[in-house]
C-alpha cells in the first residue's frame, strides 16, 4: 500500500513535466509502483524504482529554466519576442528543447490564441517571413479570404451608401480564417517536432487557465457590454465575467477553446476546417447574417509568395508582398530615404519628420490605388519600386514646405487594419529566423465568439474597399484594386520584415497598428541603420505617422517637443497628437553575433532568450 501511495505521488510529479520527458518514465513508473507484484518481481521493482528515480531527477534538472526574460533580453543562441509573457515562454522553451524557429512559431501562435485574445487567434490570418541559415528567405500568406457568397456592394444599401458598422461587427464582418492552415502548412514543410507536442502548451493554458495582466483585465471589463451585444449566449463568452469585474492575476479558463485545440492536435487541418469545429463556426455564422459556408472552410489554403526584396544603406530588406501592402510600401519609403542623409539630419528633427511625412503621403497614395490581392489584380510592383519613379517622387518634395495631400496623386499607369494585430519575432540556435504578423483586424475582431469552439472571429472584410473613396476603420482609402470579390484576400498593412547585412541576419521586426504598421517598421529600421540605436531604444523611441489622408501628422503624445511642432507647422503641416503607435517586437543581431530581443514597452510584450 505504501508503494502505491509513494508511486502515485511520483506519477503526479511526472505528469507536470514536459511530455517529451515523461513519455518513457510515466508508463514505467505506473507499472512498477502501482500494479501489484509478487515473488521475484518484488526485488526487480526496487531496481526499476531506482532507475526511474534517477531518470526523474535528470528530467527535473533538464526542465530547469535556462533562459532569461524581460522587456529587453540578450542571448547568444536564441530569442523569442511576442505580445504576451506566457506565449514568449512557450516559444523559448520549445527552442530550449531543440525545436527550430518554425516549431517555436507554431507553439507561440497557438499560445497567443489563448493568452492574447485581442489579436492572437485561430479565427484570423496573417503573414510569415522565414529566413534559413543559408540565407534563403520565403514568405507565406495565410491572410483571410472573402467567402464565396461575397460581392462588391455587400456593405452598401439600396442607395449605394455604406451601412454603418456592417463590415466591422457581427458574423457578416468575417472572412474565412487562415491562421490554422498557415501554421500547419509551414510546419509540414519546415517543422521538426510533432504538431501535437507544439500545441500542448496552448491546450494546457486554455484548459487550466492563466493569470491575466492588468491591461487585459481593463480590456475585458471595457468590452463586456460589446461582447454581450454581439453574441447569442453570454455564458459561452470566456472573456465575460458574469459575477463582477476582472482583476489582475485572475485565471482565465477557456475549456471550449481547449477542446478546439485538442481536435487540431488529433486531426490536424481537418480538426479545424472540417468536422465539429467547422460545423460550429458555420452554425455561428448562419445564426447571424454571416455567409461563410463549410465549402469555404474546406477550400481555404495558405499560399507561398515571393518576398519583396530591396537594398538600404548596404542592408538587404525582405518583407511581405501583396496582398500585404507592407513590403512594397516599406521599400518605397526606404528607397526614397536613401536620397537624404537621414542620420545627419537627426532623430525627430523638424527636417527629418518633414521628409518622412512627405514620403509617406506619396506612398499611401500609391497604396490606395494600386495595391490588392495579386491573384485578382495586376499589382505594378516593378513600376512602384523602379528607381526612376522613386527619384521622380523625391523631386516632388519641397525640403522646406509641406505638400497639400489633395495635390498628391497615385502613380499614373497606362492601364487602369484595429491596431490590435500582433507580431512575434523568433531566432533559433541554428540561425533560422521567423517574422510573423497576425490579426483578427480590430480589437477582438468581429466581437463574435464561435459558440462551443471558444475563439473569436475576425472582422477582416472591413479591410476591403467597401466602396471606392470611402475610408475603412483606419481611415485608409481604397479603390478597385481592393474591391470585394469571392475568395479574394483583402489588402493588409502587415509588414513582417527580415533584414540582413553582409550576408548575415541583422534584424527581425514587425508590429501591429493597422495603418501605422508600415511607418512603425520603417522608423525602427531607420532608428537602427541611420540613427545607430540599439533595438531597445529603436523600439521604445516615440513614433509619428502620416498616411496621405487625412492630411495630418499623427505623433504619439510627447514624441515631438513643442519647438519641433512649431517648426513643422511653419512648414505648413497640420499636427494631431494621438495615443501609442504600434507594439514592435524585434530582434537585433550585433556585430559579435549577440542577440538583443526587445519587447515594446507600450504593451505586455515580452522577450526571452539564452
């Protein structure tokens, strides 16, 4: 009896260890300590007990945390930076156990779907940039798609006017989600650890709960009424606390989401795009006015795309191509910047802010007219990045006077995002690097939880141009290039980026921020390459934004001093202060190979490395 009691205690201890460590010890211990034995087997089990105890001791020693974590972390081998401490820990622990950057990406992505529901997701989509040690860079598009029943005027009334809010909240705002297929597609090609193992941390976090942060508690309380308004049954909304308000440190348990993750562990892609989860999703859509069908789910496929590539200050930039506008827009900004001595002009000097603004207003004008899903629209990538065109745009800039945005037109040819996205950056011990930006669009997406499945749906349909000339939730304008069509992917500003210098990895960078994503990544690259900042300072520095229309410079509060603002206004600029811009999570590789991971101080973002 004593053996059985001791044995059960040891088994309970083993069960808390990682699955990779207890897969052998657990059955041995259970057999040798719990099952009754007689005769010579009594002596044999003493030997088995000694061996098992030694193994457990080794497991506990191996399981000891070796990594460092915080807002800023330095490491010599590997690094993970994400929007939430729990997700970052999941990723770095995968790397500690020998997983590669893609393994860590999958684990982080599913963990974020649990611990960061404002943007981490199963019901959304995004983009991945992946650099191998050989220097080869590939990109994967797992952006959401318009359902097959979608049509160009679906958000307009009989008079052709936009129906307020229809593309932003409720089932009709959702596109077909791509996140799960994207992760599984990347893992099938580049992953090394079993998918079931990589999803287990997310399953545990959902099933057992995790302590929420102060920012999350405030958010969940603030959105309580909105969640109840847009869902049929408030008792199935995990973020709604029915007996009072959320407080920092309380456990958020999501058993329906855990069951959804378990189905993916068991059946892979079919555990989400077919069977019970798909049926629950479609039922949720049909209960409202949504148009996603089972066929939409079954047909969805992520797509490998050619990265946008260019040079800046001797560095090579790799970023995402259409349907992301980020790569082309970022390269336009950087190519224009090479015409000026940005570093000599100084960080946040009036001259620097003026030039950045003038470049940005021209780039966003081009974005509005020419960028969309390349499978449906002939995107003029070469023309937009042509050196002669870039030079012609630079020549339009008056170094001492602002241009009226009404006078800035998109390039003429011979033919006719909430800021609650999230980004994570990963580098593994063998030099593989991953830059991923993913979203459900505005904070908490469409605000609709899939009943019985526990995850939020996106409101990405608002990223289409619902009507030419009418801005979306971020004030971004669009035209025919981004008009709604069945199975088309909506235009995005997401800009996951990888930078190399002298043939070696230099930076992994990206951010949430809707329309400010492009300018945030642009400024971080400039901060490092022109203003010679380390990554912590580059990420923490104040940011400014301009997007052609509306015709304002939007600085973060306190980003510009009063003297600089007065100088810019004298040039003819209009300035409107705003809240924080983006939450950059980035990694910098120093000249000595040391990694610096920087989590943005604007959020709960967290780095970990060893």
